């Protein structure tokens, strides 16, 4: 989609798709890291890591909100393209995750 918007030379749509994709990947990786730190086995877990993970979980959305405020203020971004970038990236992440889940559970022959 990004390549197609570049071909049509539509800068706001391209920027929206890129911002949406990056935003989706950042939110997914931070959520995955936070969950993995919080639910790690207790004997290997340090309390400082858990506190740091909870702080990241709480403060990531306000930070993303401020970043989006500045992006929309200083750049031309198409909102619908950004939502499309978020949606497509989330669908790709879910499809990759489920395909890894199904291939991992196969019994050896």
C-alpha cells in the first residue's frame, strides 16, 4: 500500500500509512514485552523490571498521544490512511503469530 501511494505521489496518504504501521508495531512490541516481563517465572524476575514494565504499560498511551499530536500538527497526515496502516499491520501481526502457533504445534513424523 505504501508503494502504491508513492507511485501516485500522494504524500499525506504515504505519511499516514507509514505512521500507522510504525505506531502499530511500536504498540505491539511494547505490549508483548510488558506481558512477557510481568508474567515471567518468579524466580528469574527482578522487582525493578516489573515496576518498569508497569510504568511503560501505563505511560505508553499518553506518550503516543503526544507524538500523534505533534505529527498531526507539523505533518500532512491522512487520518484514514493512518487507520488503514494500523489495521493492515495488526492483521499481518496476527496472521504471522497464528501461523507460527500452528506450525509449532505439529507433531513430528
